[in-house]
C-alpha cells in the first residue's frame, strides 16, 4: 500500500487513468489525474464526448479502466473483483434519464437498491417510503414511473441513489432532461443533501450556472482534466 491509498482526506484518488473503446481506437479517458476530498461538491463540465460519463462509470465501478490507479472510499478498483457491496454501500448514481424500471412501482424502484444489503424486507419498504415522502412523493409510492412527470421521476431516482446512505453521489446531468424550474428543484434537493449529510457530490453538467454552485469546478477535454 502506498501513501496515496492511505490518504484519508481524499475519498477519490485517480492517477493517470486510461480507458479506451473500439479496440483502442477511442481514448475516452486519456490519463486522468483527480483527487476529491470527502464531503466535497465538485462539478464536472466538458464537451460532449470528452469522457464525463466514462469517468463517472469508473468511479462508480460500472466499468473498468485498463491503466492507471483509481481508489474510491479506500477501495482499489483496479484490484477489486466483486463490486456489488462497494456499489451499494458507497455509491449513489443519478443518471440523466433516471433509468427507473417501468413495471415496478415507485417504492419498489427505490427498494431494489437495498436488495444487496442485509436490510429485512419490511425495513426496506419503510425506508423507501419514508425517503419518498421526504421528497414529496408520498402519494406516488404505488404508482408506476411511466405515470409520473419528469421531475417526479428524477426525484424517485434521487431517492434510489440515497436510500443506502452512500458516501459519494455521482450525478450525470441530473437536470439535463428537465425544464429549468423543475431542474432547479432537483438541484436544491442535491445541495441540501450535500449540506446536511456531508456526502461527496460529483455533478456533471453542461450549464455554467449549475457548475458555479459547486465548491470546485473541473473540466474534461479529450479525456483529460484541463
Ligand atoms: N460503450 C462505448 N463503446 C464505444 N465507445 C464509447 C462507449 N462509451 C463511450 N464511448 C466513447 O468514449 C468517448 C467519451 O464518451 P462519454 O460518454 O464519456 O462522453 P461524455 O463526456 O459523457 O459526453 P456527453 O456530454 O455527450 O454525455 C466518446 O468518444 C464516446 O463515443
Ligand atoms: Mg455523458
């Protein structure tokens, strides 16, 4: 173990990370160096195709890099083999298009995140519904997502990301598919969570005014932090 992996101030430590697609023809990440402190709120901007989603996928262990180092919440992701408990304990993912399962109810969509934990079934239902109530969705818990508005769906996605009390929230353009007023409500919720729960928040956005809300702004350009 080197000094970097012992670092307890930085929850995300990335060194010279490289990820290629198409048999190496596309360098989605081309040597990324990045450290994010525990509890920090960082915004990530960059042109389309610059590697933002790829970087989030690496941090959340949804995909693997070929080269470099990446340590998240003390886990060396280049070495690790089984990511399911890491993901459910440490990571809350909010996608641009919420990715809710259409034939499950709102409550069930939140509960599925807890399936990989030890939480008993009744407790799962309780926790999901309480969180949904706090996000003003108490009257929608038995509804299916296709019957909700865009903003309501994104609030369900936020509940799903939060229900295991992750240490890191990765939000990939969480307001990208919403009108600006609904988007602002979602941003207020995220800011409040960051503030109250001291969760680390990495937020991808194309909007400069959204990026300005963060404590630190970073830019990706052609797979590198610029
Ligand atoms: N599964 C994949 N297979 C092949 N190429 C991919 C794959 N995922 C991403 N890429 C390529 O990797 C590069 C980075 O993509 P990525 O999705 O990370 O960009 P992005 O910054 O999130 O863009 P956007 O702002 O449009 O969401 C792009 O050139 C993209 O075409
Ligand atoms: Mg993207």
